[in-house]
């Protein structure tokens, strides 16, 4: 694996961890009002992370 692929893998891992942490931070608040939206927010945060 070359240097660029290694960096890309680390960036992708960081994005996935960031989306997971963001979902875990937002999920309790959403679960109180709309539990069905927790998965949607997690997916949206992951997509936003990939775009950035």
C-alpha cells in the first residue's frame, strides 16, 4: 500500500469515527422526540463527513 492509499484510509477511518461520535451525541436527544430519525441523522452525518 502506497503513502496516498494509507492516508486515504486514515481519513476515511477518521470520518467514520466522527460520524459515529456525532450520531451517539445526537441520538439521545432525537430518541426522546423522534426515535425513527436517529438512523437518518447518522447517515446524514456520515455523508456530510465524506463530502468534507
